[in-house]
């Protein structure tokens, strides 16, 4: 079995990836910062190395003797200064890739995002869909990191695979969808355009399985794969299922996109003017995500690595499934 290094192993996605790899019989080494919260790892039998993805020496040391690196660590947020996103998502990715190559790693699996395709409004888009400039720091820096990796592939013997997850949710989630669930439970959610736009939920255990496949399938080398749940679902249906499972009221209000987007832009401007470090209630990223069709095909992942979304939205009963708010 292989030795796999997972950057960001202590986080939401990284901890699930580690669990899946360990369950498959592989050895897992995790790269964590000295200040990292390790609560998600207490039950896992893995090796931890202290370091930072922007510190090449620490990454090289962690990657020594490793066959595969899964680069999960990154800054995923809809708010914050561009410079911080660039340092983590671009410079960090470059450091991890170069350090892994120097250490003789066979394959790097880089975790990107479907957001590199922006939010122009599309259904069943595939990996060849354009990646336009969006002005959102998260999207931009993930796009730049992918572009750099595409060039680096031509100059390194190391295999490189890119995974682009959709809106990831599930146990331990405190990011975008986790915040959405919290707001839903507090009755603070309103639909955009009555919730009619398609979305791309990705249950974290399905994503972890897709990442595991990408680590070992020969056909994954040099490829990018969109990974999401196999659903054709709009925001209203998704939200109502969540609300019913959580036992909270369904949203009662809707705001048209042409009103919601300018409101978010104005709120962002006010936050920047007063240098508020906390994210505003509305951001243009959030409104764009919910106010445009944002739906992708997983046909290539099915063909290339045999991916299937095994866990369904309503599976798992008994308070232990995808919609268990207490664990999200």
C-alpha cells in the first residue's frame, strides 16, 4: 500500500480524505501548522508533520518517502484580501508542487474548485468550460494555481491530477454550505429568484472517494475532473430537503437576482470602507452562486476514474447522515 501525504489534513475535507485512505489500507502522513486544531484527527492513526505549505523546506521534509501528495490545504472563503488568497492558494500550491517533485513524489492530486469556471449561468458544464476572470479572490487564485500547474506538468516527471469539487457539505463543515445550514436553522435564508437555479452539492464522503480514486487510477494523470453528487437539483429543492431533515422551517421569502447582487456589492463596499475584517451578511460570491445556474457534468470522472456518488442526499438516517446539522 502507498504512503500518502495530505496537506490540510486537519480540516473539513482533509480529515475525510485521510479517513478514506486509511480505510483503504494506505498509510497517511499529514502536514499541519503548529497552531492547527487537531480535533478532527483524534480518532485517526496517522503521522503528523509540522509545517506550512508556503515553507518549502517543511513540505520537502514531510514529502520525503511519500508516493502521493494530496494537496487539500487552501483558503476557501468568499471574503478577504486578495493578497492572502494569493499567498495561500497560488504560492502555496507552487511550493507544494515543487517540493513534492524534489522529494520524488510520483503523483500530486491538487484540490481546486468548480468555482474556477465562474458563475455565468450554465447547466451540465464539463471540464472544458472556460475559466473567465471573475474578480472574486477565491476563484481567481484557484484559477491561477491551475494554470500554473498546467504549465508545470510539461516540465516535471511527476504526475499531476486536478479535482474540482462543487459546493461541499457534510460532517465538520464550517465553510460556505455549513454557514448556509446555520443560517437556515436560524431562519435567515431567503431564496434568490425563488430558488429555481441549479446547484451542485457535493457530499464530503463522495468527494473523498473521488480523491482516493484520483490518487491511483493511471488514467487520471494529467487530467482535471469535476466531482459532485449525481443530482440535477435546484436551490429550492436542495434547501427544502435540508430544512425538512433538520426540522426547521422552509424559507418563505425570495429576492430577485437583479436586486440581490447590487445589495451585496453595496454591503461589500461599506465593509471595505470601514475595514471590517468579518464577512458581510451578503457577498457577491454568495449571490452569484445561488443566483445563476451552477451545475456540472461528472461524465469525465465516471469514465476516467470510475467515480460515482455513492451517498445520496437523504441517506444515512438516525442522525448520522449528510444532513446531520450537529456534525456539520
